[in-house]
C-alpha cells in the first residue's frame, strides 16, 4: 500500500526538478551611483527576440526575474532619459546575480522650439459669438461695417 504513494511522491519530485526554474537578480544605478527606481527590465528570447518576462526595478534599483527556463536570453534595461543597456545571458540551471548595471544619461538638447496656433474664424462662446478677423482674407481692406456684412453671410452659410 505504501509503494504506490512512494511512486507518486517520486514522480512529483522528479517532474518538478526536471523543469529547472532559474532566476536573475541585478541592481540598476545611474552615473551618480543613485538607484534608478522603476526602470524597465525586459527579458527577451535570444532566438526570436520575443518577450519572455517584464519586470521593473524597485525603489532601491534592484530587480528579480523568477521562473525562467534554461536557454539564451537578452536582458534589456531601459528608462526615460537614459541609454538602453542590453546584456546577453545564458541560463543553464543556476541562478544569476548580475554586476551592478550603470545607465548613462542621454541628453538631447533642442536648439529652438516654436509653438504656433491658428485661431478659427468663428468661435462660439457661451454668451457671445467671436469673429476672428486677424489672419483671414477679410482682414485686409475692409472696415468694421463691411466685416459685419461678411459675418452675416458666413453665419447664413454655416446654418445652411
């Protein structure tokens, strides 16, 4: 009677050992030696670049990726404003503790930024209707009375 239980226990233990689950640990810092919180840690398959796991670093910059099968992988660490770090990793049944990964700051400075906007000719506000003449064809050569006549025509066309 005890033999079937021992066989079942042996099968359970051997099946759990045959699926080797590895883990990868690491720490991410910036150029000043400060921890980079909430950086993306992406584990891709080296064979087809498909994503296997996605984690992020904690407040202390550390990450742990668990439950990974044996094989070849690419570990990508990225964060906004920093250069992406790519590391090749081969797992063969052992847990891996990576060296501290330092991210470099990427500075892209713009020489000039121009913000422009075009006002609509007709603006409907809760208590009034605004006719913006500036920048329109009607602005040149017309006086106020002529603009009001044009406005009537435009209102009539917008209703129809």
